[in-house]
C-alpha cells in the first residue's frame, strides 16, 4: 500500500467516525421529537422539506438522487426508533409496488404483501397496517382503474405520492429464447413492452402470453417452468433466482409508475404540494367548463384530469383531478369552495407533498 493511499484511507476512516457520531446524535434527537408527536411517527411534509433542503445544498459529486436514497434510509432508521411502521403493498415480494415502498419509506420499515389492491385498502381501513402504497397511473398505459374506483369509495386519505421509474426485464431459467413457449406478465407490462417483443421475438405468435396479477407472480411461475419466461423488475429476478435475458425492454425509456400513499392522517403543507379531488357535475352544455373555471380564476395549476364511470347511473362520470398546492393555501381553498357550490359531488382525497 502506498503512503498516499494510506493517507486517503485514514481520512475516510476519520470521516466515518464523525459520521457515526452525528448519525447517532440525529437518532437521539429524533427520539426526543417522537415523544412530542402524540403517536404520529410519519410526517410526510417534514420529510419532504428535509430532502428538498438537502438537494438544494448538495455540492456534489453525489447526485441528488443518491442523496435522497442515502437520507431516506437515515430518516427510516431514525423513524423506526420512535415507533415501527407497517406498510401494505400489492404483492408478492418482488413487485414494483414493493420497490415504491422502499423508495418512500426506506428499508427500515415492516411490510405486508397483499394479494390485491382491494386488500391493501382493507388492511389500512381496518388499522391492520399504518399505511398502504397503491399504483394509480403509468406514464405509458394510463390510470389503474381499480385504485381509482376504491379511492371513490374509501374514507382513507392520500398522504403522499411516489414516482418510480419502471424498467422491465425479460427473465427465465436460462438465456436460450428459442426454448420459450410461454411468457408470464401483468397486462400493463405486456403493453409497455409490445414493440420490443414484436422486434426481438419473431415467433411471438407461437408463444403463449399469460396475464398474471403481478409481475412478481409472473416471475414465480416462470421459475417453476424451464420453457417459460417472465417480464418483471430486477428485484423479482433476484427473489426467484431467474436469469435476466434482456434488460430494459420497455418501449418508452421514461416509463414511470405513480403510486399513492394512503392512510388516515391529514398532512400539513410542505411548501411544494399537490391536492387530489374527485368531482362531478350535471350533464349539460358548458358544465365542465364552469366547474373547472375557478382553477384558472385563482391561478391554481392542474396536473391531471381523468374521467371514470361513477358506477351509479349509466353514462354518469366522475372526474379525478390533481391540482398544484395545498388546502391550506388561500387560492386553493377559495377555488375549491367555489367548486363545492357548483359540483353535484366533491370529494377531497387529500393534500400531500409532491414526489421528489
């Protein structure tokens, strides 16, 4: 070992020693704060403010993405010392939903894999778990209808959102694609990778495509059949011991799935927030324009507008809308109050920090 290398390593050791002291001091302070929180351990607005501030201060060379990952884990470990959280997600282990949980809550959190999105809602509603994470839309394939239907029915609140870049991989027990007779995957994943499949598997018409409830379930089935493959995320390949035959086969390289955190708490303003609402109006000329006009009048930005059957009457629809800002903001409050007087139905799902 050269003297210069030894000096550099000694400096790193010294920094690690100081980091160890500082992280434990932070944990002690988090414990003290926890005693004053009245049982509420997870504060989405505060965690969002911390991560935003650190990104603004970050001089590099670590990217902001790495800084968020690092401090999410530190926050997660400190939070667990106050009171362990349990978060439900659409299982089994190895799904993108599980990745979304880790991205938002860190790895120091208990998780519960559920068989369906309905089950995630039920676990949170029954206080079996602290929070749930559910997919709500994909940048390529659009809305997740079941989540939207359940949001219309539930008494739960949206406490946060997670945007997860989704990379699909083709995996199997071995890499010889000529032996593949069937491919398992979730219907949305098939749709996201259709172009790649048509180009790289010319005999695709002879291969059975079998829909599954989740990509992790697809990987599980492929692991039991030497002539099968699955489309899923890297974590599913690790969990079920499959070999990745082709990486990043999604047709859109910016493919992203948005998840919502559902719970029972009202979240204070973080300074960079969204508010999600559901509303409907009478079916007459100009009614939708009148319903949305307060947003323009009070300068409230709208990032999402999607219609969904109300399931009450034929051809009756409700509108799912995401707006910029928090219910505590004066312009948002005024716009929603005016809409309340015009809409035949209005449900505020919650205000929460926008995804980092």
